[in-house]
C-alpha cells in the first residue's frame, strides 16, 4: 500500500511538473516577439494596477476602448488611430487584465471597468470625451456615461453586446469554472488551450472577419502576445469572463442617457441588426450604420468605412 501511494505521488508530481514546464514554454513563445512594446506607451497608476495607454494627436479628445475577448488590447484600433490625429487627441487603453496593463489576481467585473473608464477620463484626459467602444465593453461604457454624464460627449458602439446576454449572472457551474481556471498549473493549462495560436486564429476566421483574405498573420501574433503578457496572471481576466462576472443589465441607464450615440454593425455579424434594434427600442435617439461584408471587427477588416462613419458622426 505504501509503495502504491508513493508511486501515485511520484506520478502526480511528475505530471504537474511537466504541465508547469509546458505552461512556461508556451508563455515564453507567445511573448518572445515583443510586438506590443512601443515608445508611445504611457502608464496610468490606477488604484488596482498600472493601465497602459497611448496618446497622440490634437483636438477634441477621443478614447478607444477594446473588447473583452481573449487577446483584446488597444491594438484592436491600430488601423484607425493614426488617421484621426489631425482632429482629435487620441487615447487608447488596455483595460485592467488585458494587453500590457497589469493583470492582478482578482475578480473582474463590469462595475470595475465602469470605474476605470470614469477615473481615466477624469484623471488622465481631464476633458469631456467621446468614446469608441467594441462588443462586450459597450455595457460598462454606457453605465459610466449614465453615472458620470459631465465627462462624456458622444458614444460610438461597434457591434454592441446583446441586451439579452447582459442579463446573465454567475451560476454555481460558471463560478466553479472560474475557480478551476484560477488554480495553479492546471488552470493555466486550461487557459492556454483557449488562448493558443490555433484558437485565436479560429476566432479570426469564424467570428472576427468575414473576408479571410484580410486577416494578416501579424494580427494573430499581436492577439497571442496580448493574451499572455503578465505570465500566469493573464488567465484571471478570462476566468472572470468565463464565469460570467462581466455582465450587467443596463436597460435603465440606456433609457436615461441623453448623449448622441452611433451604433455600427458588421453586416455579417450574427443577429446584429436585431441587437441594435433592441437598443433603439429603449433609446430612440440612437443612430445606426452597417458595414457590408464585415463581422465583429470591421475597424480592422474595413477601417476606411469606419473612418467615414466616424468623420460624419464626430
């Protein structure tokens, strides 16, 4: 019996050590290119960690807020920013837990990001600001706009998250999944299964882009690096995302805000017209536009069309 227990302990220890080694090698390979480093990077010392942002241009301030998917960062907007600097003072950030910003071991929620956006505008930009935001980050920007109306100007929401999905709350199953992903070694290995090159490439092919010829390899590698900077702590944002801790019901706030809002949909994005019509039902002042032959990231797939919409709206 003692020999069997010893053998099991040795095998278990060896397995854990092997997985730990695989995790370490994978993280190193994903970040070795150092693609996101730049002399244009600045850091805002927020209460929960350092927030990476870039600033350029002159004019009315415009803040870009990326999506909450694996590998998201301010790189998402790299095809827009340099074309807007003549008329706007551009700020583009990495949210806490994403890209080059700090990734503390904590639970990430929409309320956390709502406060981050409000604090960033107040303490870094210091002026009334228009915001461009994508996907699942739309709800907390609308919430922040409602709660701090004096610091927000116009909103541009690209492929906003479904109002139906925002009603989801953590369950026992999703909470257990979050805890599992947050565990040392095994949880990191699970995260790597969701954030490896193949998985990110699949996301671009199936979800992000309609025209596959527009997908460049550098897009994949930038998302891959952003997903793994910060080492093992890079999994905590995804753990909260998978655990459904990043959702919030915003119907009350959506009805009450008076800001000018433009919602842009990728024409081939699943159910996007229904989603935007639902937003318009609760706030009739919302304008809409659709970019043909694009899916979830039209600002990367067809940036010229997005720039036209921004030029007319802003």
